[in-house]
C-alpha cells in the first residue's frame, strides 16, 4: 500500500483500539484489514458497552475521521446491534484496482 494509506490505517486502528481499552469495557476486540477493488478497509469491532452518545466527538474520534477524509476516504463510527462499537475506515487505493 502507499505509505500515506498505511500510516492512516495504522493511526486510525491504534486510536480505535486505544478507545476500546480506555472506554468500552469490552472482553474482545477484532481488527481486520482488507484490500480489494481499489479500496483498503480497516474494521475494529468490540463487544463493550457501545457509544453513550454517538454524536459526541472527542479529539481522538475527530482525528480518525480527519485522517480518512484527507485521503478521500471515510471513517464511520457507531454502535453494533446487540452492543459494542464498530469503526470502519474505507480509503481508496486507485493503484491497486487491477491487482
């Protein structure tokens, strides 16, 4: 992957996992990364208490969203059905479309 995409995915993932440790009260956290069809996707899911107020944005959350947007991607953060939180970072990687 291009270095900018690698760094963004690493930083977003690190912040998401840090939030799980600090706030979620989770017993498990699953991190996945996939690259296909010209996109890199990072997903971080936990089985904790979920977001108390999904509209509340802290500095860490805002930085995750900003990192994704800087590369033309998106970062979605929300509650999982049945409990827990899910962070999905989806970043375009045009050079990888044909690989």
